[in-house]
C-alpha cells in the first residue's frame, strides 16, 4: 500500500510589498519591531547626548565661559548654538534608523527610504514643487484669518541683519533639512514600518507614529498646536503609504521649517518660532488647508508620474502550516 506524501503548500507570490510591510524583506520575528523601537529611542537619545557634549566642549575651547556656554545651550532664549544642536541631534536619527534596520532586521538603509529601496530624487524634487503650492495656499488663508496664536504673530518691521541673524540663517539653510529628514526617518520611517509589521491594520501604522510625533514636541504644548503637529503627522504618514516612500513628507517638512524660521528671522524671533505658545483654534482652517491641499496635490502628481507604491519585484511568502 502506498502512503501519499503531503507536500508543503507552494509559496504565495505577492506582486510586491507596500511601504509599511517592508520589514518582511528582513529577518522574521514579531519581537524585532518592538526591540527596534526601544533601541532606536535609546540610540537617538545617546547620540543627542554625545552631540551636546561635543558642542559644549567646542564652546569652551573657543573661549566661551562655562556659564555662557550653558546659557547658549539652554534654549531660553534660542541661540544659534542651541538651534544647531537641535538640528544635529535630529539629523543623527538617520544613521540611528539605518543602524537599527541593519543590525536587527538585516535590511539595507534604502529600505527605510522607499519601496524602491532608495530615495527617489526625481520624485523628491517634484514633491518640493507641490509643497510650494500648498504653503502658498496656506499663507493666503492665514492672512485672511484672525491671529492664530502668539507663536504666529510677527512684526511688520524688518529685523536688523546682525551677525546672529547670519549665523541663524546659515544653520537654517544647511542643517534644518537634515533635522526635518531625521524626524521623518524616525517617525514616518522606522516607526511606520515597525507598527506596520506588528499589526495588519494600516491605519495604526499612520495614527500611532503621528501621535508620538506630536507628543515628542513637548507635553505642555497648547491643544491647537498639538493638533497642528498631529495633523501633519497624519498627512505625512498617509503619503508614505500611498506614495511608497518618505520623499513627500521630507519635502513638506523641510519647506515648512524653512518658511517658519525664515519669517522668524525676518520679522519675529527664533524662540517663539521654535516653541510656539498661545495657539488658538483659528489655526484649524490653516492646518487643514496645508494638510489637505498637499495631500490632494501630491497624490495627483504621483499618479501622473506613475510613482510606485510597492516593491518592484515579487516577494515570496510561505503559508503558515500546521504539522
């Protein structure tokens, strides 16, 4: 009598993976995203501490006294040294994300950038153009509404151009893009893929990182300001999944920060720009204008350019079998 041999089912061939599922390209294990989130937080905090020490030592070696160095790095008021430290601290999140992705998941750095396994520069530049349009619409709506809070009020007189203004301008121009990219790689990058790998519901991979992103800006922030940051996180997280990469979020984040800091340098002050207070709900229509216009325009341009939202090559996945 011949006993039939039961062969394992063939692997399922998927057309590709969406962005939030890219951890499936690496080592399996449900615990890896959990450990990865903790490791990323610890590593970023460690690198930011090292950056603080390096900047402090630089100030001391350049002849600045201890008390003066502490004042420059306190953030009250915001100084060029403090802004540079904040920017560098978040820029270090990029290599931290790469290190966690490689050591824990055996994924190369480009896996966190997009489904193309790299940063898609042509699409990134197109997103900058869309961000300009969205911010222009936002400025128009903002100008037509009452004051949106103390953090948004600026003088009608142009600030005097000083050496401090020059230092601020150079830091904003050169380091702020790295800071914005670092936040996107951490919150819309690794966290999105971590939660996307833990649960099947895509909305969790968008909402939870957006909520953490808003909380990371401070527990004492006004509710309208918290909502503004939460809304930005929701839009950026949605675009990560619908466009398959971080490009749109980075472009909007960079341009948004350039505009905010540029207006502060020209007509306001950096302390209020970096730590806005007194927000009102009149900021709600402004936030919705920026978020919804950028979301809609970006998706239209992505469709016209044929931007991929899944990996290029098929992915083999084994069916779960019971022995």
